[in-house]
């Protein structure tokens, strides 16, 4: 009996120990606690709640994920309150939470990041996407959706794609929206665009209708019609509602909303009719997630998961993937021997006297490793490949470009950080070489506000009652270009008429008023006039404004409406014909060289022909006459003597070619001299002025002064400022200046009244006149188009003829003095001819020496060496002077006598 009782006790004790062991093992494998902080009455809050719970169930249904542990997500509703968000985070820290998902806003993310940094608890958010949340400052904060920086790049590239240059930004005055607009401004600057006005509204959802109305009324009065709206759903819909009531959703306006609008479209169906009407034609972005079977299965069961309480949007996919990212990181931590344990924070030990239970806040021992595992994530989720790059942003961020049409979203393209704007899904381009060229950027057609399909211009004249201030130069000379009547303030002139004709071609009203610039006593500085645009004094400048480099650096110019360029004007004198005009084509030196060449060639040909050509033989007097006659008769190709030697013919052929060129040049030059009146001046062009030390005049206010000093290095001391055509004429006549440098249109007018002067040389600069407007002003483009229209329809020429066509000055029938032909023009020909003569003589004398050696035997030894050389020279000259046939017969007789003499002596010796 006692044995039975003992066995029962042992059995009971064993069972008790077994249960204790089981419970102890379960106690050693605690649940994985994850917190989530959202405003769950918002669209993204509702979507996130459904998606996170779906991920929690899927993870817990698969024991292999956490090795039998359970994932438990605790939800905390911050209800738009940062204070409640902080309370929720502290509660999670007390409950040994390994990671926190959220918060929903970037304002709270900045605060909570300091807390998780201290306690080593990773904080993951797919909605707090503020670009300023730096991983260097907040190492435990991780953004698990594309950062707002990429969304701002996408908007900037859309604006650049449609060629708008100015936008207005409306944003909620809180961290994420404000920093997003700052980033947008930076991205615009990279593309030569800018934000012309920033309108800040109270943080969402505190904005009231009055706040929005006040801002939109100001915006409606402004120039830009491209508006970017960076806020959240409640404030954003309120903005569109008020804009609709103000007529700002009609033709001409462009609205681009950030991704908040796509979440409204995706998750709120159907929209209220008033809301749907207020967002027609708006462009917005949606985070792009590539299609896959897993994504399709998840979307198909969304209604079941949400019980129809909220529609699906892409942030639900990011919420689901974020939970899985944490689960995989925890599994990796446990698989490598880590555990979920917490330790006290020594920094809180001295705060024990506080009524706050700060001692319950513990440091997650495995927090750093868990963070590393999260950042090393490399998996494929519902949103596609999940992987972080070095700056801790997700790889391959992309967005769908959406156009709101009839209460639905119409996709018109994609944007990706890899290839920019395209009409094909980004994932199909990742395997190709990236191409961000402007020609490769594409979007489908857009339906704009008001139902328009034509791209809006993007700007209008400000509807604030202010006319554009157009500066004009108050000229005191050359008033044909800009003429201001001091009595009536009437402005007219060539430049003014071109401007007025151009604005009549613009497709919109152009309110303006002319504002003179200058003291009326001297022409104003045109650089100072143009600079007034940059300083905001003028909205544009109209007049005879030359388009030069230093001005294009501060303003934009229209298409040139008249060609211009710097030219040189100098005094000239008429050269009349005289008895000696025939000698003017050549310089004296050229005449001397030509005459000498005739004689030299004649002598060379005589030398080459003398021994074999009877026409070049005779008495010395006859031969001199022959040389002179032959030389100068070649000028007219009338020489009667024939050349029989090869060398003579070669020299004569080359010389006749030289004579042909000289004759033709002389004839052409003399014809010009005798048939056209000539103007003579020592100034030949700008090169003459540069090389001289004489004074040079320029027009007051012209860019010519700086050009002459900076580009041509003419000392300023040589430059003389002149204010009017009368001063030009007086300075030139009195030799105060050697020449005047000015722009071609002014010079044409000056010369029409002053025939004693003339342009010397060619234009040495090429430019034009245009109208100036602020940098990146769309007016410059539209006015350029209008000027081209004036040119094509002939109106520009009519205006020119009206103001600038004058009676032709009689001097315009004159030509500049024909340049005399000097040796430099022909030295190549003379060189060729000289070389031919020298070579021919060398060959000739070599042949003579050779023949002389063969035909003249050695003479008996003379008595003295001197007499031998003299006799030999006389013999050689006689040989050269003799006719070739006589020379040969004489040589033959000499050889025969020598042979007979040699035979006689040999017989005697025998």
C-alpha cells in the first residue's frame, strides 16, 4: 500500500517536473513584440493597419519564420498628436519592443528617432519620408518606401519635360512638406527652373477654408500658372475645393500634386461628385510597384482583409513588406546565436526620484545587430526587390505618373531614378543602358484642367493691375531708333515699332509702359540699362540693345531683329584719273622687278640659244637688240624668234605663264581704276588701327569701348568718346581721331549724310540687336517667336524701310582705292621662274664644259702658268661663242691633224 502511494507520488512529481520544464522552455522563447504608431483614422493609417495585421497572421502561420515564436504587433493611435505619439513610443519601450513601425509623420519621426537611438530599437517608416531625416543623425531610423527626394526629382523632371520654368508651391507648414519643397527648389535649380512663390498653410489637418482662400487669392494674381501641391489628403482636397470655386481649375492652369492624391483616388471610391469635379486634369504620382503573382494574390484578398472598410493603395504593400523585413531580420538574429534581451540604461539611473517610470526603459541588446540585418535585407516582397543602397534608400525608386480624368486615374507614364520619364514600366529598362537624354523622356497625352488637351503655356501676365515696366534708352543721337518726344511723352522709332508689331502677334494681352533711362544730355550706358532688369527696376528693356556676352550673363535676349557688328569709319578722298593712271596698278618696286625679270629672262634665253640658233647670233649690237626685243615682246606674246634648245623652251614656257598672270592682273586692276571712281584712305581696317598709335573714336554708351580695350588691347588713352554724328564728323575732319568704331546700323545712317567718310574694311564682329528680359522669362521665347513671324511676313523689312532707308550718298557709288599690286602678290611666280633660269644655266654650263673637254685636246706646255690659264679661258669663250656646227668641224680637223702627226712620229721611231 505504501509502495503504491510512493509510486503515485513519484509519478505526480515527474508530471509536475515535465510541466515545469515545458513552461520554462516556453518562457525562454518569448513573443517578438513590435510596435506601430499611426493615426488610424487617416487613409494611410487604415491601410497600414490592415496590411500589418495581414503580415502578422502570415508570419505566425508559418513556424519556420521565427522558429516557433509569435510576432505580436501592438497598435497605438497617435490621432495626429505628436504628444500621444511620444507616449505610445515610451509605452512600447517599456514593453521590451524590438522594433517600431511608424510614425506616420516626419515631425514625430524627428522626435522619436532620438529615443530609439538611445535605446537601440530600430524605427521603420514607409510614410515619414522627409528627405532631411539623415541616417547619419538618426542611425536607427529607416525609411522603407522611396524617399520624398525622389518624388521631388520626378516632379522637377515633369516640369522640365513640359518646358515650364516657374512654379508656385503650396505646402503644409510641417517638416515633411516644407523640406520636400526645399528639395524641390534645389532640383528645379539644376534644371534652370525655379519656385517663384511658396505658400505655407497650417499643418494638416488644421488648415481652414479661410487660410486656403487667402493664399489662393494671392496666387491667382501672380504670373505662374503651374502649381505644385505638397500636403496631405484633408488639406489637399480643401485646396482643390477652394481653387474650383475661384476658377483656378479652368483652362490655363496646371496642378501637380504629390502622392497623397493618388492614395485618395485608390482608397476612396467612389469620390464625392464635388471632390471629383475639383481635381479634374490634375497630375499626381503613385509609388510604382511591379506586377507579380504575390502582389496580385494580396490585392485580390484585400476586400476580405479590410472588410470593405478602406480601398487598397501601394502603401499597404510597403506596410506588409516592412513587417516581413523585421521578421526576417529577427530570424537572422536568432539563427546566429543572438537573443532578445534588454538591459538597463545607465544614463537613467540618476533619474530614479522622478515620478516617471523611466527605469522601465531598457536598451535592446541586439538592436545594433537587428538594424544591420534590416539594412542588409535582400528579398523580393510585394513591392518588388527590396534592398538598401549605401545611403540607406531603397534601390530603383519609381513612380507612376497619373492624370485625373472624370473621377478616375489615368496612367500616362512612369518615372524612375534609373531612366527618368517613360511610357514603359521601369523594370523593363533596368537591363538596358540608362538614357536620360531629353529626347528619350516620354509621357502620353494629358487632359489638363478645363478639359484642354493642348499643353498650357504655364504663365500669364500678373492680374494685379501692374503694367510691365519696359525700360528704353533716352538717346540724344541716332533718334531714328528710339525717339522720345519730351512734350507728349510719345515714344517712337525703328526699335519701338518692331516691339509694338511683335506684341501684336502675341496670343495674349501685354500691359506695359515705357520708362526712359538716361539724363537726356548724353546717351546712357547700355550695360547699366540692362542691369536694371537684374535688379528688378525694369521688367524688360526695348531699344537698340546689342546682344553681347557680358549682357547675356544677366538677362535673356530675344531673337535678333536686325544684324549688327562693329565697323571702322574713316575720312576718304577721291582719286581722279590722270595721265599716269596706267602706272597705278603696280607699285614702283613691282615695276622694277618686272622690268628686271624681262631683261634677265631675255639674257638667259640668249645664252641658251646663242650657239645653236642663228636668230640669236650676229654682231654685238644686233645681239643686244635681239635680247631687248625678245624680252619685252614676250609681254604681248609677239616675239618672232624661235627657240630651238630644250632648256630655252622650258625657260620660255614658264616665263610666258608668269607674263600671262601679270598681264591679267594688270588689266583687271587698270580697268577698275579707269572705270570706277576711287576712294583713298590710309586706314584699311581694324588691323591698321591696332598697329597704329592714333586716336580712335567710339559712341558714348556703346559696348565698343570695352571691346576695343579688352579684346583688341587698344589702350584706353587712345579712345575718344563721341556723342553724336556731328561729333563724329567734326572729330574726323579735324583729325582728333583717325577713325570711328561703331555698330553697322549707326554707321549706315551716319554715312547717308556724310559722303566724305567711308567704311574701311569688313565688319570685325558679328552680333545683332534684341529685346532684353529677365533670365528664364517666357516672354523672351514668345517675343522671339513673334519676331520670326514679322520676318517671315515681311513686316520687319517694311519697318526697316520706313525708318532706316535713306537717299543713297553719292559716295556709295565709289569704291575704296584699289590696292596696288606689289611683289608680295607675285613673288611665288618670280621664284619659280628664277629657279627655272638658274637650273637651266647650270645644266647648260655643265654641258659646255663637258663638250669643251671632249673637243679640245691638251695644249703643249706653256712657258708660264698664267699665260696658260688666260689662253685656256680665251679658248673656252671662243668655243662657247662659236656656232655649234663650226665648233664640231674645227674639232674634227684638229683631231685628224693630231692623228696624222702622231702616225708620222711613230714611223720615224721605227
